C-alpha cells in the first residue's frame, strides 16, 4: 500500500479513457468542502505543465475562485446593481446601464466571463464602428467593460482582464467652437427680449454649466458679497421601479418584436424606432405607480471644486435685483399655484426651468442672433474661458473661475484666436529682427541763420585762398 501523500500535493494519473489527468488541491470552498481542480491532457508532460501552472497561481494567491463563472451579461448586471451603484452619480450610472443594454450584452453578453478573449472585444468594437457609432462612444463602452472586468479580476473571478490587451479606437477630440465677442453680444441682445435673459447672462458671462445655472438657489446667492455658490445642479434622472415585480409592472409596455418597415408610430423619434425589449425586460419604470428617484432632481455637482464660490461681476448685480423683484411679482400673481423651490430661474409657477426647453431656447436664440449652430457648451463655458483669455486673464485664474481640477482641462476649453496669434508673432518677429530705423534726411534749408554761419563762411574762403 502506497503511503498517503502530504496535504496540498497534486495527483497525476493515467485514466481508463486514454487521457492523463491531474488534480490540484487549491484550498477550501465557501461551504467548507475541499476545492480540488481538474486538468487533463493527452500526454503526461502536458498535464504536468498544466498542474504546475495551477499550483503556481495557487501559491501566488492569484487563482480564480471555485465554481462556474457567470456570463458577461450576468456579471455586468451584478456589477452595475451591487457595485457601481454605490459609487457612481445617478446620471453616470444611467449611462453605464444604457451602454451595457445596447452594446455590451448584444455584443459579448453570452460569453462566460473566464472564456472572454481579446478577439471578442475587437470584433464587437469593429461592428459598432461599422454600425455608425462614433469612436468616442466605442471608447466609453470599452472603459465600462474594462472597469467591470477589473473588479472581477480583483475578486479572483477571472485570471486576467482581457480588456487591457485591447487597444480601443483613437478619438479625434471635438474642437471647441465658442462665440466671438461680437457673437456673444449678439446672442445676449437676442436673449434680452425674453424673460430668461438673466439665465443666459450667467451661462455665457460666467461660464456656468446648464445644470448649475438651472439649479441655482437664492439661498446660495450673496448679492452683498457678490458671490454665487453653485452647491446644487438640476438634472433629469431616469425613473426607477418602486415595486417588487418589475417585469410584470411594465407588461403593457413590453414590445418583443421589432417595428415593421416604414413604422409611423415612431416617425418623430430622432433615433428611429426603439429596440425590442429583452424577454426579461425590467424597464418602463416611468409608468410604475410606485416609481422613484426620477424626473427633475437637485443633485450635488460631480467634484468638490465645482462647488467653489464664483465672484459675480458688479455690473450684473442691478440686473439680479431686478430679476428677483420680477420673480416676487410672479409669486404674487400665481398665488396658491406657486410651487416654492427657491430657484433663481423659474417658470411662472415657481418650478425650475426644464433643461430640454432650455436647450431648445438656446437653439432658437442662435437663429435669432444669426449665429451658426453649435453646442450649448460652446456657447457657455467655452465662450467664457476664451473671452477671459482674450482679455488677458492668465490660465490659473480662468481655471479657478471655471472650477476645473486640472489646468490641462482649462486649456482644452480655451480656444486661441487668430488675431491674438498674429499679434504675438508680430512681437516675436520684432524681437529678433528690429524694424528698420528712419533714415537721416540730411541737412535741410532754413530761413534763419545760426550765430556761427558767417564765421564758417569766412573760414571756408580763407581755405580756398
């Protein structure tokens, strides 16, 4: 009888099925039973190599946990529900869910997470680009998937994060297109005819984000000290189910078949017909009787520096006093219909301005001012940073006004102007090659004679003689 092998020692043997088998003790499972892993190969040398590799991972503490690994779709659901939701802001979490449902799960969702290969991701990215997605969209999907796989690797569910082996497509950075000084004045002149004039003064003149501007509250406005404190922002969040059976709740809205060709129902949809619902669809929370955490909501800004106080230009103070007095008149006219939210910019009934209506008004003002189409960010933060730069304000000060965490971000916001570049290069050229001096015109005829003119003539006559 052979002696018993020591604990944690592996076993290699030739089986009746014609294969060489190896069994490695990795430790203990969650239920207390031994965690024994199996490897097999056609030759003894090959199975010995596999056993040694598994022993190396065990000894280094890098072996994956026991049990069948989830699919990518199941792991992404676990990651977003239980892990990412504890850290991400609501809007960011909604974006993660959207890209997971629309791109990651249809692309690689059925692969087991430990069987995922770099080639699978590369084919998915190629298909997304061929379908018309921008490279920036593909890069965002890559980052979301890479982050989820990183957590799985950290928890030893997988042995390697394959997303780190894939190079996502390169991004061509979108060039900022801010207003010129003349365009900014024309835009504000068009806005002065509307009740929301002060909203655009703050957005264009101070570089506030849309959510920060619409979320400004009088409690955080100090007109005496001339300071804005953007402690809150207004965002539209996706509704969430408050019921237990989320699939049954939206049963009447589930649509499992794609729309027919020439669909008239979704003709007005900018992105075309929506995709069919999955068989286990848990969406349509907006129709849930117990819906929660959605609609227009006041949330904290993303970073702490975004909440820094911003000085108000003194010339804006009279306009703000006038705006506040006008809002008091609206409150008195609305009476019991007034809904108090303490916002600086409100509708006639006291509710905050709708971000969608605000965006549409921006586009209307562009047409009225005769300005070509551009993004809302170009007309607010990019414009404020660029005009401050043209006025001679240094980058660190602009960074403080725009409340950026890094000056490199500020430099991306500020766009140089051609006339500033020309003036700078003119001064550079004059430094290296000074401008030619004015030539000496030589003696000129005068009507009056100096005191020594007669003596000088006498000296010349003597020299001639």
